[in-house]
C-alpha cells in the first residue's frame, strides 16, 4: 500500500498493523501524526531495527495512538 493511502486511512480513523521492516522513520512519524488526528490505533510490528530515539519520535508524534507490537 502506498504511503499516502496509509496516511489517508489513518487520518480517517482506521486502525491498522504496519510492518516497519520496509518503512522509513519519517514515514512512520507521518503515519503516527495522522493516527493522532484520526484517533485510530496503529500497531507497529518488526520494529527491532529502529533506534530507541526513532521509536520515541514516532511515539511522540502519535501521542497514545501508537503501539509497538514486538515481543520484548
């Protein structure tokens, strides 16, 4: 699915699971901002290669609408 389509769905309030292994951090931040705007939960999977600072950026952008769904 295209990045813009994912953002539009998130802004519309859709919840979804996203595989982060093929996404750029800035794209995930953008999706998180859209999820906050639309109040839809986003479950991020395969985040093990993201740096902690990147995860914090994404979480701050989503402000409660982002769930890191990896097993810790």
